[in-house]
C-alpha cells in the first residue's frame, strides 16, 4: 500500500510580470508589496502566497517611499568601485529590505532615507531636507 502526502503548496504558481519590485503608480514609481489578508504580514515584491502563513489570500499594495537606514556597508570592487549596500526599514509596514544606497550625504545608521529611481534601478538615499 502506498501513502501519498500532499504538500501544503503543490500547485504551480502563475508567472509574475517582472522580477523587479518597482512599478509605476499614479503618484510615481513605487516598490510593490504584498499584504497577507489572513495574518497581516507585509512583504516586498509581488507574491501569490504569504511567506509567513502560506495563505493565498494576499493583496498588492504600494510600499512607502521612506524609511530608516538600519545598517550599511560598502563593497570595494576591482578598479576602486565602491557600492554602498544597506538594510532599510520601510515606514509603518514592518518590511526590512536589502537595497543599494546612494551616498548623497554621509550614511549613518538610523538616518531617514527615501526611495530613488534611476531607469529600472532603485535605491535609497538620505532623505532630502535632512
Ligand atoms: Zn499570512
């Protein structure tokens, strides 16, 4: 006798339009997020399944364009290239994301940062007016 165990998520998921979480909204380019309608967790990017409770009852939303720099580092590459990377806590949604940073002023953990867009690239930079 054979026993089959069905996985909780065993169906193929539909292709998503893009790997980038960046999308156009009436107010300008924003990062797309997904909020779980069951447990309330918010995630960055388009999801079809909640990464916390595995519910398929999820809704898309535009994520905040501002946040707080949690931590950062600078990657030193060949030829002297320096690439600042950091974790940003987005305002009010409980999302911490790894992101490229632009060092338009000296970076300090805890500082206010805002989303910037350059073509298809997105990054966070110190908030203007700080
Ligand atoms: Zn959930």
